[in-house]
C-alpha cells in the first residue's frame, strides 16, 4: 500500500484562510506545518505586531484564523521559485490580508521575474 504523505510536511507556498473569507499567502523553506506554528503562537500570545496573521485576527473581533484548513498551493525548495510563486499567488488572491509592503514587494518581484523569464525565452 502506498503511504500518503502529508502535503504540509514540505517546503513551498501556502494559504491560511480566515473565517471572513480572506486569506494569508506565505512561503517557507522548512515544512509548512512547522512554519504555521509561529503565527499560531502569535495569535495565542496576543502579539499582533509579530505577524500579519495575528494582526488580522487580534485587531478585529469575530475573525478566526483557520489554521487547520491551511493548504499547500505550490511545493518548491528553491528560494527564488518559491518567492516568484508566492508573488503570483498574492496577486491571484485579491482577498488577502498580507501586509501591504509585503504585497508591493511581491508585485514588483512578480513583474521583474516575468520580464526576466520572457527575455530569457526570447534570447534562446
């Protein structure tokens, strides 16, 4: 019988939903299940300044972060591949609560990487 692997046990880009239908998009080089322990702790210890996830739920009443529903959007171990994919996902998920400067960085990264990729393709 095949052993079913836990998708959260890998590195990559992930999505954490909130009960309000907004989402947080993140990336990690360690396993996703390990990475989401940080914002879980920030929420539990009421530290909104530590993460966008904690800030979202602690500064508004009635918002519950659904850590148990975290999804893997893309598995990748290579740093720039993860960053590009995260930028793409932040752009795709308009209803995200990523911090604004995070989203801006990702937008410029997405467009610069797309331009770079297109130039490389044309050059070949």
